[in-house]
């Protein structure tokens, strides 16, 4: 089991307000992506603080995986919310968060906002998480198609974020991992520009995880990358990336 991550500020933004974290000991792995919001500097603070606090809390917690993920999310939320209340320059900041804990043939996910997790096998790709966004609600209600949602003017409006309220609820998902499978976590800077089919093609082409992430990043940059772009991938195979 191995991991690789990459991030870029994109073609338009002057600062990268995404953050990611990845860790593995070969048997178990943790990976996460955060996409900050809230002004010139506050978005960067929110995403970085959330990633650090979540990873730290998860590493020190005990019990079942789902309980540990919820506790880590709560600690990250408290840290961002408290900072936003104490620091006027950070008032109103928040961040998305999508995280995965993988090992022993299973992967558990938790998410808030519209950063996503995908599960890839030789047979295909599927989105594991569900976006907390305005367009996702419109797709679910039948008012938009998936294709229309990709270019909708309100596609960046999220309905749930970490750090904007004293409490937050994260959705949890579980996946049985096949022997040759991969996880892909990304910010909407990638998913707004690259289709799941293109993700699958890039992620299953020759090369290791670094090559796969580079191909995905290149696709986003070639298409203008108006937002920050982050992608983190995990391979269940033991080979190094």
C-alpha cells in the first residue's frame, strides 16, 4: 500500500488554499484533502489547520475507525471555528475536508463539502462521497444533469463546511477494497474539469502513482485550472509509486 499527493495553485489563483496530508506504514494509510475558503489568507489557514488537526487527532485516537474519524473531524472543526472567532482576519473562514482511512481490506471515508473521494478498480470508477453543494442537491432532485452541474455558475456553492459553525456533521462511507484497487481524493479544482472516465484512464495508464497524479494535474492545467487543484492517490498494491 502506497500513497502520493500533489497540489497546484492553478492558472488564475495567486495563492494555493488547498492542503493535503498522506501517511502510510505499508499496511494502513491515511489521506485527506482540504479546500479552504474565506478571504485572501484565511482560506489557506483554514485548510492547513484542519488538515493538521485532523491528522493529529486521528493518530492519537482509539476505538473503531468510524468513531475515530468523527472525533478527528470534531477536533479539526473546533480548531478552525475557534481561530475564526479569535482572529478578526479569519472571521468566517472554513474548509472542505475529505479523508480516508484504509487497511485490512477496507477503506472508511468522511467528508464535509465538495472535495471528493473516488474508488478505482480495473473494472471502473465510482464516486464514494456525496457533495454537500447546491448543484449536488439540484442533481439529486432532477433539476440538473451531472453534465449541466459541471458548468453551472453556482457549482462552487457548498452547503456544509468545516469551521463555520460550532458543530459539523460529516458523512461516513465504507468500501471493501479489492486486491488491485486505488483511491483518489481531490479538490473540486480537479473534479470540475476532469471527468471520472478521464480520471480512470489517467490513473490506470502505465507508471506509478506519481505519474498518475501528474497526468491528472496536467489535464486540469491544460483546461485553464481557474481554481487550486489537489489530488492524492492510494494504491493497495505493495509496490512503491
